[in-house]
C-alpha cells in the first residue's frame, strides 16, 4: 500500500489495523471491512493476522530446534547448531542465576519465551509496506478494495498476543505459589504481608489492607509484563510507519539507522520478558515467608 495513495492518517490507520474476524451486530460473523467495524466487534473477534504469524513463527521455532537436535554432532558443529547451542547456553545460564527452585519446566519455558518473542519482534524489520501491499494485491485479485485489506505482521504489536502470553505466565505464578506453599501458605502470603502485628485483633484489621496491596502487586505483574512488550514494539512499528511517510531520500537516511538500533530493542524486549518470567516464578517458588 503506497503512502501516496492515501492521506497520512489513512495510511497510519491502515497499517495499525488488524485483519479481524468477528461478530458485527446486525450483520453476523464476518471479516471487518473497516477499522470502525473491527472496533464494533469488541471481544467477539479474533485477529487473524496475529494468530497466523504467532503460530507460524512458533512452528518455525520448533522446526528449527528439532532439525538441529536431530542432526546434532559432537564434532565441528554447523553454523545453525552453533547458534542454537549459544542461545540454549545463554538461557540456561540466566535460569541458573535467577531461579531458586528445582522445576525442570523453567529452562524450556524461558527458552521458548525468548526465541518465540524474538522471532515475532524480528518481523518488525521487514519493509513496512511489503507484506501489506502483497496482501492488498491478493485482496484486489479476489475483488476486494485493497484499502480495506488489513494485514499486520508483527504479533507483539497486538496487546491480545502480549497479554495472552503474560497471563499464561500469571497462571504459572499461581500454580507454583500454591504448589510450593500450599493453599494456606499462598493465602497467608496475600493477607499477612507486608504489615503484621503480634496482637491478633490488630492483625485481623490489617488483613484487608495487606490483601489489597498484595493483590494489586500480584495482578500488576502480568499486566505490566504484557503492556511493556506491546508498548515498546508498537512504538517501534509506529516510527517505521512515520518514516515511510517521508520523502524517499529521507526514508533511507532514517530507516536504516533506526532498523539497526531496533535490532537491539527487539532482542532486549525478548530478554526482559524472559528474565521477568524467571524472576516472577522464582518468587512464586520461594518459601522464605
């Protein structure tokens, strides 16, 4: 979708709108034709492009690591095997340094989170118009207006994806908290800290205050985890879109340095999500209190 075929606001809106399928009041289940229709669908909708890319990249991650594991050699490794071993060792070292428990799930989980998020973030380095233009051409060939063919390719710019992952981590936090501390220990952690008193009556009075403080802290973990990733990637995507609106000679002067800097951002965001997951699960497994 060329920027000059649309106004700036239309161009930005088009690139930030997902390919949405859902229930539209009065019209039933359909693919949204405009951003307004997508908004009206509310929670009765699914972002097809986000699901397609996230699941596809997850399958790609599994396929690459499976092929490397199948052909692994103790001799001189291939470049792919060396890269995979470097990633695995990097994640394993961080788990050993940050996780105090004994669960065998944490290291594979951390590896999956890091590589999967990195691959999803990496899509942000593709030319901003390439895939949407290709989707528009396919839509035009099928008789659709290309201006109403939406196709985002960076799943982590969709809060549904980032919050979905973070709330999955939240469920693991609850699971490990109850597993390691028991139901009573988990409830006690929420109601007897941070304020405590030796007087039973005063302690009972403090329970609601403790619960409110601890509940907010507990819920803030997945929300901040998902919104942090979404916010950083959405901002990066928006900057690429704004650069694409500029004259051609300015685009190259700005997009290349920003893309190089963005490599650091996409890697750092995957690392931060992984590390916070490890730390949160380590805290959930801790029985010090």
